[in-house]
């Protein structure tokens, strides 16, 4: 008798309703065309969507970290997971994470690549207005999926920093567990909307440089839809030099070390301002890659400073904001 290949529990679809609608519109636009190219595109689209749904089936087969499990008389649940993850560092964190978390990260990348494919397909549609509109929708959904990956990395980074308060690290793990256990429906704009809104706004900021104080960049951030609460959480407390430097890195998209070098050059040459080149070809590179690289470059630099005990911010601006937000949670909550 063949083994049952159905998932253990019913689960949400791999795509959100808005993404299903986007796929349908792209399919309709391709079906309206004649020739081998649109037929090949439709075949690839259907194949990759089926693969994504199979990925969702696979994810549903693994036990949720939010549910208690019993193995040979040993009970495991959210509390034991938190305790185990608090003993992990950046190197061992993936080895201690539950299987659903690891499969979910791969699932997230599969979603990102699928949405990137939609973005590429839109560019080839003959109606330029329709192509531009659908491409913007695909780019937005792509950024939302990247947001999930970034928040996961921020929370894992905080959970593995042994210098931080243990209670805050435990809250980071609990929020990670919520993400892992609800991967297919979890979205940053409902979990932590001020972070999602600020990431969206930051993509529209044109870095000027000037005196390197960041006044122009901050004004743009707020007028382009950035949340004031993001700045408040970061700087409206007993913030230190690390938080301030991390915020400057966020505004300028440049490391603290490079900003110091530029400030030294301005002083040496008697300059009152300096121009930074922030031009990004958004037509040639997808929005997800641009956003991820903007975050990841700063994230890697912060991790290196922390490991080598070098001066400068230990976390990204997003990390410091998340810390302040976790500090506001009560002991039992996890959104």
C-alpha cells in the first residue's frame, strides 16, 4: 500500500490572495499573445507555481515550534525551544533551529525567486502601461517577501548576542517561533508595520551627503512615508553612540568607517559638504535584490565588528529598533 503523500495538516496556500490575483493577470496577458515565447512563459509560470505549492506541502509536514511534541517520553515545546536557542551563537544557531524553521527559510527564498520571475515576465508584455503596472505590483510583493527574510535575520541576530539582556533575547526567539510556525501567512506589515513602512520609504530616499549630518535624508525618509515611531524607538531613549552610528548607516547606506573617512577628507580639504552617489538602476535590478543588499551589507559589517570587538554599531538600525520594541512587550506576548 502506497504511503499517504498528503500533508499532515491543512495549510494555507503558498501564495497570498493578492499574489494569486497578480499571477492570474499575468497569465491572462500572456494568453492574449501568440507565439512560442508566451507559451513557454506560461509553461514556466505554471511549473514554478506548482513547485511552490509542493514546497508548502513539505513545510506543513514538519512539527510547528509552537506546538508541544513528545518523543520517547521527552516533551518539547516553545519553552524548551527558547532555552535551547539562548545557548546558540551566530555559528550554531542554524544547527539548533527546528526543521520547520530551516525548511521555511528555503521556502521564503523560493517565494522570492518566484516573485522575481513574475517581475521579469512583466517586462516582456507588449502593452507598456499594463507591463509597468504589473511590474510594480510584482516588485511590491517581492519586497514584502524580502521583508520577512530581513526580520528573521534581525531577530536571530538579537537572539544570539550574549551581551544583550536574556529576557529580550528570549522574546526575540518567541517572535521567531511565531514566524516559523506561521510562515505562509506571516507578514512584516502586520507584525511590525513601522519597520515595513520605513523600509519602503527608504527605497525612495536619494542620498545627498552634504554635511553628512543626514538632515536631508531624514526629511526625505519621513516625507516618503517613513514612520516617525521608527526614529523614536531608535533615538528617543537612552541611546548610545552605537544606535546613532547605525542610524547614520541606515540613512546614507554607507558604513560608519566610510563616513568617518569622508568626514576626515572634508576636514583635511576644508570642504563644507560632499556628494554621495546613491543612484540605483531600478529597471535593471529587481527591488528585492536592492533592498536585501542594502540591509545585508550593513548587517555583515555589524556582525564583523561584534565578533572582532571593533568600534562601531553592533547591530543595524533595524536591530536597535527591534530591541526597543521587544523591551516594550510584556513577558508573555509575542505578536
